[in-house]
């Protein structure tokens, strides 16, 4: 029991490192950690992960705010919209079987991992409005919030791409802003769960403390590791975790069938390879900034 607790707390540091570095990924690690290492029931693990991720994100905002890497208006609007969705998701989860929640969580892990491995489309040549469109922010916030409340996912890997793609925020600003949103949505989702789920507060606080320490480590490492390399490496890790969680939901006859697992691994590898190839073809639009050069030459006439 002590060894399990020590392992759980040690691995919780990685949750904080992920949040500090990437502005997300905490819940993708926290739920499997609490279910398969700490041996918590699925719904208790999801509720506990919301506490851990919410508190760690709130603390992680501090260094980003000091460095002016937070868009407060965008973050607060997205966060409040997300809180309504997250609270509704937390209440709805009471009526959904735990196996369905974990399966949905695993599918979301694979989807977000694929997006991470593909990377972001280049939008560097175009001027970007300072704040993001309010209606789109509200709609995205509600949808991401609903997922947060249902499956205990803080939504960082949904929020960061939304901020970076929707409004073209620089990656460090998207990460800092996402931590505000994740903290708000996680606490709202937790409030929804507390009406029906009991939390082991001693374990939850120990895991949260370890994750907070990890977030400081992640913040220090953030500027030293290339963001693209980090995102892709973590994406591959999440693919493995997602396949594992999905496998745990299968009936025992299928779970122990090596042919099925071989097929799953091959299918996952093909899907990721296809998306990687697509991602490599997308840098072509970078040649567009060269177009204005003929205009300059025409000004001499």
C-alpha cells in the first residue's frame, strides 16, 4: 500500500511537468494513474483528477501571468463558458456507466494525440486580432467544458489548439491562457461530481502537491526543449495510453487475444503515420509570403 502511494505520488509529478510545459495533458495522465496505479473506482478517479488538474493549473498560471503570457479576457470568457459545460457534464456523468466514460476518455486521448502529432497549421503570414471572436470562444468553451465534466479531461489539448488556430495566439500565450481556462473548468466539473462521488482527500491532496511541484519543473524546462519535439513525443505517449485504456474496457476473451492487439497496434500506427505525412505536406503555404516581392518591383515604373 505504501509502495503504491509512493508510486502514485512520484508519477503525479509528471502530470505537473506536462501542464507546466504544454498547458495540458494533466488529466490524460491523471485518470489512468488514479484508476490503474492508485486503484480508485473510475468516477472517483475522474473527480480526483479534476481537483488535481484544477489546482495545478491555477498555480501554474502564476509564472505565465508574470511574463505577460495570459490573454485574460479571452481566457475568462472561454473559462466561464467552459464552466457551464463542465458542471453539466459532471452532473450528467452520474447517469452514464463508468465503462462508457472511460471508453469516451480513451477515444478523446487518441483524437488529441493525433492532433498533437500533426502539429499546428502555419498562420504566421496573416495579422491576427488581439482578442478572439466572442461567439466562437463561447461555443468552443461550452463543448470543451462538457467533455471536461464528463470524462475528467481538463481539455488543455483541446483548448491550446483552439486558441492557437482560432485566433493565431503565439504558442506560449496559448499555453498560459489555457491554464486559466483549465483551472476554471476543472473546478466546475469537480463541483458537479461532488454531488454523487466521494473523494479520498488525503490521497487527492498528496497527488495535487506532487503535481504542483512538477508544474514548477515543467515551467523551468519550457524554454529549453523545442515545442514541436515535445508535442510530438507526448502525442506518441498519449497514443499508447489511449490504446491501453481502450483495451482495459474490452471483455476478457478479447483482452487476452494477441491477434486483436496486433490489429489495434497496426491500425494505430497506420493512422498516426497517415496524419504525420499530411502534417509534413502542410508547410507548403509558407511560400505565400514570397508573393508580395513582384509588387515592390512594379513600384519603380
